[in-house]
C-alpha cells in the first residue's frame, strides 16, 4: 500500500506529508514522491491537497472493495 500526494504550489509540503501519513496511519516508507501542480487561483479549497492510496496486492484490493460494497449496502446508500 502506497500513498501519493497531489499538492498545489502554495501548499507547505512539510505540513501536508505528515498530515496524510498520520491520518492514514502510514509510514514514511509508504509515501511516494509528492507531485506539485500549478493552481488557477491564489487560494486552494483543498488545504491538504489530495491523497491517493494505491494497493498493489490484488487480494487485498478485492477484499477492501468488497468491504466498501458491503458497508454501502448496510448503510443503505
């Protein structure tokens, strides 16, 4: 399982990376290179950028997707 972060130029990468690592319970070893993009405006509506989790283990991915499907079914959404 790896974490990729998409951030804007105005973001403070030193704050964003630890935020995502902590909130997801990942380690620094699971962090891919953070990609920085130019935004259209000065302010961003996404204060911590975008976190993208990728799962390379097929069995783990299938189990997680089934868990999400069942959760949606139970919640009735």
